[in-house]
């Protein structure tokens, strides 16, 4: 299977940070950077996920557990809080062993000698892929349609990008929208063509949070030789809210995949490539002071 991935150079060298914040609906988990073998792993954990709102229980110990695969090696430690900080996340740092391909993370609350709470995704733990370069391919990646003919002379991507932005959503509200822009070369044809993209969106753990098909602008005439077409579409709406609209929470989109197709008469064509991008976390895009 062919795949084309895109990530920033900074993500290749910077420490990866896993953030666990208290969230009313979604998992509240986000990832900054990519986990690399031999790299640094930083964990930031909001104690409100495990502690009652009564601040007096801050004295309880929250343990972070990290397990590395293959091999199952574990590293654990108490979350460290910044001195004199009235609020803020607890911190845990470790190094990822060189042979690692995935990481599991979970948390427990201890009061004295008793374990009084777990944050472990209902026993499944939070799992993250580790790759030496590029982006990992999630298990539920976009499949190639079996009836499609792979023919890059019919349609092929020239330039594409995925993005996330804070955008107006009507009625005084706003939301985080993930968009996809595609510029593609289409081959000459004696008939008009219809184009679309099959889309998958994944969260920080590479779990599928949205799947769909986006219809791209139909070319009502037959394309000319060497013609390039450009499309833009919003592929996922995340958390949002506003005056009179309430607040809604949705999982934080981290990765966007698509496969591009065009149909000429009864024949379906594709470039045969699985296109994939990282997008910024919600925290990087969300305006300061928003309730979501």
C-alpha cells in the first residue's frame, strides 16, 4: 500500500508531550509532537481527572505508569507538581527505549497505602504508536475502493494540505474546524468528471473519530490536457460554543487521511496513494479563555 505522509521538521526532533486534561465528553487526551524511539516522552496530567474538586485532597499521590512494547518494560513515578502552584498539571518524564513501537499509559490515585482510583480508559490503557520517522498508519486507515483503477495519468495530487482553525459557526457561536485543500492534475477526457475523497480523522491515540466521503466540485465540462483543479472542504467539526448556542465537546482531531478518486462515465480512477497529515491540537488553535 502506498502512503504519503506529512509532518513538520520540528516534530521529528522535539520531545513528545501527552496531555491529559479533564473533559466533559471526549477523552481529553492530546499529543504534541510524535513519539520516536530513543526520544523524550513528557506527560502532563490534570489531577481533576482523578481527584475531587476539593483542593485539600491534592496531597493524594497520583502515579503515572508507562509500558513500552515490544518487551513490556515499565516505568512508573509520582506526578510532580510545580512548587507553590495553586493549579496546573502534574508532570512525568521518561525516555522511550530505542526498540519501542508503541507505548501504553495509565494512572492511579493512591491515598496512603490504598489505591482509590484509576484512569486507564476502562482497563484498556491509552496507547500511542512510536515510529522512527514520519507518521504511523492507524489500524483503521482508509481502504482503497476495490473497483478503482490506479491511473495517475487520470488524477494525481500536485499539492495538498490539512489545517485546523477557529471559525464562526453561525448564531454567534464558533467551533474548531479541520479542513483539507487538494490541488490535482486531471488527465484529458471526452466526458465531464466527478471527483471525491474518502476521509478518515483520528485522535491522539490513532483511534478513528470520523469517517466520510467528501464530494468535490463537479467539473461540468470535459477537462483539458494538463488541467489542474483545486478543492477545499471542511472534513471535521470539533469542539465549540458561543452565546446562546451552549458548549459542545468533540474529540481532538490529530490526523487526517484521504484517498482521491474521479469518475469518468462508468470508470473509477485513483492515484493509488493514501494521503495523510498531522494537524495542530485543539489547544494550539483554541483562543485563550474559551470554555471549551
